[in-house]
C-alpha cells in the first residue's frame, strides 16, 4: 500500500521543515524504547474520554507525560493540572497537535479527539515516528481508515485501538474459546445490540463558541457550521459531520466479540433501516436502527433501540451466537448457554487457550518497547471498523450496499461509493 500524503495548513517550506524534525525524532522511536526506559507520551484530545485515558496511562510508572493538546484550552488546562497534581511533572500544553509531533521527547501519542479528528493526527504521528493509541471507532470514513493503515504499515509503527474491553474483560476470552470449541455447532446467526438513550439532547440555539474553544480548529476537516452546544464535545457523535451515532460508538466494543470468535472479515452486503424517533432534539443520527449484514455463511444483525433487543430488555448490551446445537448469550462480563431455549448451568468448558492479558494499555506500552504487534492494532481495527461504517452508509442511502473487499469499493452504487470518503474542508486534505 502506498504511503498516504497529507497536506495541512502552512507553507510548503514550513511543512518540509516540520517533516525534517519528525524524521530526526523518528530514528529513536523506530527501534523502540528499551525495556526499562520511560515512554514519553503526548495526549491529544483530553475531554471526558481523553482525561480518563490520561488517568489510566499515568497508573504506569514508565509513562512520562510530555505534552497535553486540545483545541479547548479549558480541557487542556484541567488535564495539565491533573498531571501536576499526580506528581508527574509539568507537561507542555498545546492547541495544535502538529506542534506536539515536533517534540523529540514524545515516543507515542494517545488520540481521544472526536471521530472526525482521528485520522490526521494518527497519520501524521506515524509519519513523525510516533506510536499511536487511538480511540474507537478508528476513523470517520473507510477512506481515512485505509490511509491510517497505510501510514502505520509504511512507517512500522506500533498501534492500538482504544477498544479496552478486548483486553480488560477476561469474559471475552472465555466466550471466544467457547465459540471456537464447537459446543454451539455451526454458527450461522449472530445478533448484537445496545439499548439507546430514551431521552433526547435538546435543541439549544446556535450562538458564539466559548472563548476557550478554537472552534475552527475543532471543526478541522469537517464542514463549516454555526456553533451549537450540541455539535461539540460530548454530544458530537449525534451529528453526521463528526461521527455515526451510538451505533458506530459501540460497534467496535460489541462486534469485536463476533469478529474475534468467528474470525470475520468484511461483509458481502449490508442493509439498514431506522430513524430518530420519540425524541425532540436537533440530533441527526438514529436512535432506532436495524442493520443486517451478510458474511460468507453467516448473517449478523445489529439492533439499536431504546428498549434493547426484544426478549432481553433487561440487558443494556449483548452479543448472541446461535449455533445448530446451542445458543450463547454474552455481554461484557457474563455469558450464558442455552439449548432449545433452556439455560444450561452445568456444561464442560474448554481449557483456556487464549492467554490472559496484562491489560489493554499495558499491552500497548509493552509493545512500544518490544515492537511486537498489539491485539487491537490498526490492521484489526480497520477490518472491524469498516463493517460499522458500511452499516451507516446503507442506512443513509436507504439501500442495500454490496461490498467488494478486494477492490475496497461499493459495487454498482456510485452515490454510496462516494461516501467511502469525504471532501475535506480547506485547507485540510487527505490523499
């Protein structure tokens, strides 16, 4: 895969000067930190999720917090104060993530920006010789994911998707072992779901952006819109400009179980229907959605609904594997086996075959030093995220989309195929 080219604001001379600094900084990072060495990290995006990640990384003694970055100076200031309060020194503070990538003391970055801002920082970080931990979903579009994968592979970077349940919840490992053991028989049907929020987010009027927020930078490659409190920070994901709703937010968490257990690749086709019902607000993404995926020999259905899945209204989230011999119901921390609709409490479990994890963040930090791939690297993250993005394309077009994975195109539908990427707002560009 060819190395993606990124063009961002600034003169060509400025860009080349910056690239020279990145190249010099990359030599040390390419070899990786030695086993006992501290890992210099920068945290890009430190709102609610990003600050949570910052706290988790600071639990590890070999992490040095070199820099904090956020388009909102209030977020950045609070995060920097937290680092000092924890006795971890005084990090440099930035608004523009590109300045962070010039630092020679940064070995890796954590990216917890809104979805539409995942790709550019991750790609430029890879080109700068930094390893990358990026929150889920991996990307805003399939075109971005493809470019992120190319940058990571071309620059030989260690990467990890912030899909922490994959490593932090041992139950997932036991479920994968059960499915692979054959106890369910042939699995031809999977159903995933989440119970969406039953209340709306309101309809506040447009107005001026808070003085601490660089709103133009926050928008970045997204279209220019009047500032609205709901279109930024914690509720950004309910707007198509920045994300794909609660569906794409939780797709990676839940569908990870099916992809892992059944070694799923790309779907052959996707159809989806739904809407935003029973709410009075200015959000755009659906709170009721049924998406049906066709994989070779398997149908996977994904439900987003305020009541969850019919018959399992008491469960906020779940993944159900239906086999020819038995059915397995799982969520983050539990799993139950059923045969012909009746629970089976006493059954022979397979011997554990998947080693326990040191933890999602610890795995990433260890990989930065060892240069061994993580279990949720960008290659796996792209394969996983791709399915969710195709589901949203099917929903937005109102048509079944047929995916040609060899060519990475949607077959026979130009409108849907154009949605694999989007036109970036100038002067940002992804090629």
